[in-house]
C-alpha cells in the first residue's frame, strides 16, 4: 500500500456532486482513467501498467482470475490485468442482461445509481487458480468488494487481493478483516475538504446530428461473458487496427480527436486512442456513463458540462456525457447490438467533434438461413434439462 497524500493529487483526482443520489453526495473523478473525464489514453495505459506490475508481484506464475467492476473500472481493470497474459481469466460485472444460459451471482452496490451487479460464474474453475484479483477504480467503504470476496471464500481459500487507484482507510480495514489484501495508489483517512459550487450549470441543449461515417465490425469476445485475457487483447488490438484502416481517409487531415466509449464498453476506446496518440494525434478518451453528476464551470471542479441522453443499449435508460469539447473528429465506439437512430443522433449532437464517426462492434448481422429464435435456442444450456432416452 503506497498511500500517498491525496491533498496533492487534485490535478489527478477530484470530487464532483452526485445528482439524484441521497445515499452519497459525491463521486471521486479520476482524471486519468478515460471514463468520466476526457483523458490522455497514454497516461491511462501507463497508470494501469503500474497497477499491473503490482498484480504480477502477487501472482508471478500460475492461473489467475481478474474480476473488474462495471462500468467505471472495466477499461482500467482489463489494462492492468493484461500484464498477466494467457494465464489470466478476465471477466467484468455487468448491469446489462446476461443470456439465459449464464450461471451468475448478483451483488448490490448500495450507494450506486445502478446498484445491481451481475457476474457470470460458469466455466471458472476455482480449484485451478493461484490468485484472484478484484479491480475497481476506487474503494470508499469496500462493502461491494467484500460481498464478492465472501461469496468466493465460501467455496475456496484462494488468495484474494483488491486493487484500486484510490481507497479509504475504512475500506482497507474492511477487506483485510476478511483476509483480502487491499492495494491502492492513494490511501486516505478522510478526503480533503471541498466545498461544492453553490450553483450548478444547466445541461447542454439537445442537438441532433447524423454520424458522418459508420464503421461496422463484429467482435467475437465479450468481457461480460469471460475471456482469456491475452486472446481478448489480441482481438481488441486487431479490431483497433481494422478501425484505423477504415478511418484513415476520414482522419488524415485531423489534429484533435475525441473517442467516446458507451457505458461498459471501455477498453477498445482506450486502445484505439493510444494507437492514434502514438501516430501524432491530439487525443482525449472518455465515455458515456450511467453516473449522474452535476456540472459547474468553476475552478477545481472537474465536471464542466453535461449532456443528458438516452442509452444506445436501452432507450428507457438515461446516460450522461461530460466535458465533450470542440475537436476535429469524435469517434463513438459501442457494442450496443441494436441502435435506435434517434438516440444515436442525440449522442452525435452532444459530441464536440466537427465530424462524428460511429464504430459499431455488434451491429453487423451474420447471414444465415436459420431463424433468430432457433439460433438463440441453440445457445441455451440444456445440461440436466433433457431426460435420458429409455433403453
């Protein structure tokens, strides 16, 4: 545990006022993790690599499992786990619906805007594991991680460690009391005092815009359903290469580029952003999020602007985009399976880019002679549901 003094880190970590949440009035905003706050993806990758080296020290060999919490920690958790390579099994919790064939456990994050987490557990052979890593962006009380760790410890005694960029001393004690090692870059007893602005800014006006270009690709792996870490990264990097090749004519004259991932789709935007930054583009990466935060254009307050939008995954769900600023091109990356045209126009209109490109990783339907309902039936787990035939 490093435990640096948080009073000197407000250039990296800030607090913002939660909206519509009576259980906790603030949210820690990490300015370097490419989620709520537009970040340099190279800095995001570098900080995650630091965390990954800590994972490697705790499990230098043998099979391991990395569980990352949605939605904020999906990208940074996967990046940190990538140092473990082929021997790491990687999975994220999700607030989306899992297929019927998935066995799952559920967890409640009491203070969250979307408290129910689901975690697929089928195919995870605990007996083969040397270590389990639980990764989030920050631990305030540690109770959600504790709930997951206790479910695991009820079935095995594998070493478990919990990792985050920032953690309260309370959360460290909560986890260590049940035998879980807690590791964080910044450990604090109390957050430095911060007075929220007396007045908050109005939401950005609604604007409608069609995407200037649409790139459609199919992604095979889904971190919500569990993946081999190395194979997942190999596929994500291959997808980013394919996206760049299709982007080249559109992006050739651009200097400033913004990439926006949607909700739980966090890793490919960071990887594509890092690739473009290394090619000389001015890059910022962040994401559409379910977390409601109030904006205020005041000094030292991290959230300056807010657009309120319908989700591309579920039009009945409200999501938010923060701090989108003027740039040459905005690239929206999503794995939403079916995108409502009107909702997409609203998201494109909220983006700061003069031109907007949509990269859709789930929208291309495969040609088949089978009916959709029959294909879905083939994917159902029928183990134990079919009676043996009589002799």
